[in-house]
């Protein structure tokens, strides 16, 4: 499984730590930056990760900014992306099970690293539920072509 990761300056430190965590778990990681914690604009990194996922270069994306909100909003502009801003492991399970999320966005300022690792573990371990959720996800994805 391949993960594409990106951040802004507020998520830089956790992005690097989460990349190491994923590598330790045996996953491949594409680091889309930034390379320092200098101020950057989060949409520049959200689109890199979103395109990796939409184009099939990566299976999933992980984006970290101050809250995760801006990253989710930017990534969701790329057709084929279902990004969810997650702050609890329970929400991580639901975004995969019900919405088949393919990018998770995390808060580097308001959620500690250990919680974000648990959120990521849950995201990875949870399968899409299909069934009654399939039609809803299809309707959501049809909005990309409107």
C-alpha cells in the first residue's frame, strides 16, 4: 500500500513523524513536502497529494495542517477525491466504512501525535462497507462531473 503525504508549516513536524510511522508499519510513502517548516500555502501540498491519489500513484493520502480543515477543502477540489478531516479514531472508521474516504486530513496543532497515529491505524484497518453506502458514494462522486 502506498501513501502520499503532504503538509503545511503547521503540520510539518507531524507529517514527518507520521511518514516514519507508516514506513515502520511496512507501507511505502511518497513525501510531497514541504521540506522545511517555513511558511507555505496548504493548497499547494493538498493538490500534490490529491493528484497522486486520483491518478493512482498512491492508494491513500495523508495531509496535515493546523486544523486539517483547509487541506480537506483543497483536496476535495480534485475530481475523484474523498478527503475527510478527522480528529477521532471513531470518525476515521466511519469515513472509511461509510464514505470510502481516500484522503485523511489531520490537525497538527490541536491533535497530538499519538492520537493521530491511532486515527491513521484505524483509517488503514477499516474497509469500505459498501452495501447501502455504495449508492451514496456514487452520487457524491457524480458531482465531480457536474
